[in-house]
């Protein structure tokens, strides 16, 4: 019985290893576009229609012109909104373009994935490093106390009461609207040190991702480390900041740039892609019963 | 220098190959550099604009605010932005450049305004009716406007409440949020302010075929009680 299960598992893993990253990346990207695509109807309607067609007729999703059409739709919708839309929606445009250019070459897809991840994290690390309010821990402290996406983490790990978070958000609204000139936020004794350690970890992780992905072609250590640093970043970032759309895009690009001999990394990225849905579970309600 | 057909073909193949290899990342870097320039020049929020500066500062679109005031004689009104301009306001909050804020003010300055609420101290409840075209005695004057906006009375000590308003000047103020971690305090600070003369009177004069000075005299004061 156990042997049969092990054999099946081994066969499944072998099949996963033998899948073409272009096929898997294309399918997962279509799912990403449907579930976490642009939130504007004029963009969503054609995107979902095309994505559904691509999922139903798999050979279609291997055609460069199919991805060219998706790129065009995304670009036409995103460009006029670039100053109000989230950055990962812009990254999706580059990713669709990369897919359209590299459907004929597996190596080219890996090349695009590495460069997009590397440069994206280089800019992300740069902005964090040059912003004094990030480096001193203020930003993550403020975010933990007010941002709804950090609710679960703030309650379970930082030990901040739900009522306190509500009060902070109300104080924030009053200050932004000008009803009061300033307001004091409430926190717990763990929030400060936690924010500072998260700040340090985020900065180091982002610099490492940028360096390892951009230098992986020339430096062996970077090549060997790149999957570990990206996977740990996804593992620790997205349960806290539940921006699953961005997390999914990173795992798809991470998966797409794995080499032939990097089967384990491929399975890790696929596992993270699936596990990320668990980050959307309202854990604070389940754990704390509130 | 003449290139043979073969050389030309080789050259275009090489170009196509490098385009294929570097187009997506070139776009990413180009947009991110433009974002950097706009952050410095026009105060674009680091969070938006394709520069990947999200989750680096408390100064996001959600923590910025833009307040618009309409000046008219000794009155100073707070303007509530009409629904059709919310997209423009949202953009102006995130990218408060002179051009974008002025574009929003221009649109506001061409409208006829009515008083929506009168803030009597300490109660803030008096709701005034919508625009009545009879005041203007010329249907075209109203229909030519791009819909009536709404205005909130600003001076709490006023007693005479105007019914409609033709502001002579509009002012916009963009606010940012600052967080002092040592004091655990958030504070709203003024980032920039912009102003633009009201254009409604000129539009009305043109439509009514009257000299501006005569219309201004007839409608003075610009806030009609």
C-alpha cells in the first residue's frame, strides 16, 4: 500500500519535472489574469475572454500571437492608468510580452524571467534604501498598525487587539480627511521591534534577490542561491502582506526561469503558487476566534 | 559605405534578436526611470507609476488628500469634487503636477456651483437645494455648463447663505501624511497648492452675448443670496 503510494508520488514528481515550463507558465499566467488581473471592466472583459479561450484550447496558449494580443490588451488598458494602477499589473504587461517573445525558446523565457525579477527587485530595494521612513522602521510599523492587509499578522504575531486596529484606522481616516490635524496610533510592545526586524529582513532579501538574479549568468554562487532567496521571500512576505496577485506572478516567473536540472526548485515554486491561497484564509478569526 | 544585401539581412536579424531578448526588461527599466524622475519633479507617489517603490513609504495615494476651495468675494467654500471628476482627483493625488491639478481646476472653474450644505456652528446639517436654472434666466447658461457641481459652505460664522455661486478663483491644496515613529503620531502636512481663476463668468457672458463687465455688474456679488 505504502509502496504503491510512494510509486505514484514518484511518478507524479517525475511528470512534474518533465513538464515544459512554457506550458505551465502560460497556463498559470492565464489563471493569474483571470483571478488577479486588472480590476477595470474594459480591461477585464477582453482579458478574461482570451484567457478562457487559452485555457480551453491549450495549443492556442503556445502561440506567440495569442500572447501578443494579451499584451496589447493589457498595455492599452494599463498605460493610461499607470499612475493609479498597482505595479504588479504593470509587471504583468511585461510578462505577457516576454511570453509572446519566448514561446519558441525555453531558454529565452528563462532569460526574460531572470531579468524581470532581478530589475523589479533592484528598483524595489533602491526605493526602500533611499527612503528614510522605511529604513528606520516607520513604514512597516505604521503599516502594521493601520493596513487591512496586515490584519492577521498584526493580531496573531504582533499581539495587537482588533479594537486597537480599528481605532488606528479611524484615526488615520480622520487625519487624512483633515478632521483632525494629527493623531496618535496605538500599538503593542512587540510591534516596534517586529517592524524593525521585518524592515531589515525585507531590505536584505530584496537586495539579495536582485543581485542573485541579475548576476546568475556569471556567478555560480548567485545561480545556486537565487531560488532559495526568492522562495524564502515569497514564503515570509505574502502571509504577512497578502498581495497574492504579485506573489503568484513572482512564483510563475520563478518557475519559468528554472533550468533542466532544477526540478526541485520547480516543485517548490509550484507548491508556493498553490500554498499562497492559504494566505487568504482569515487566520486571525480561526486562531483567535474573533 | 554600402552594405550588401547579406550584411543588411544579418544586421536586421541581429537587431531582431536583441529586441526579442531585451524588449520587456528595457520597458521595465525605462518606465521605472521615468517614475523616478516624476517622483523627484512632480511628487508622484513612490507606490505607483511602474517604479516598484511600493511598500516603501507611508506617502501613498490612500494617505494623500486633495482639498479644493472656491473663492468668491469674501466667501471661501470647500468644493466637493463631482463624481465625474473622481478619476482626475485620484490621479492628481498620486501625481500632483501643475498640469494635472490645473486640468482638474479648469474643469471645476467652468461649472456653476450650488451650496450643498450649510455648516452652522455647532450643527452641520443644513442641506440646500440643487441648482435652479431660474436664477440664471438663460437656459443655455446652464446647459452649456458641464453639469452643476456641489459646494460645501466653509465659513461657519456666516449668516447669509448663498444659493448659487460663480467663484472667481479656485484653489487646490495637496496634503501628505507623515508618521513619527518615536511619538507614534500621524500628521497631515501641506505638500503643494495651486490656483486658477474661475471661468464661468466669461462663458456666461459669451453665451448671453453680453460684455463681461456688464454681466459681472448684474451678477455682483457673485454669491447670489
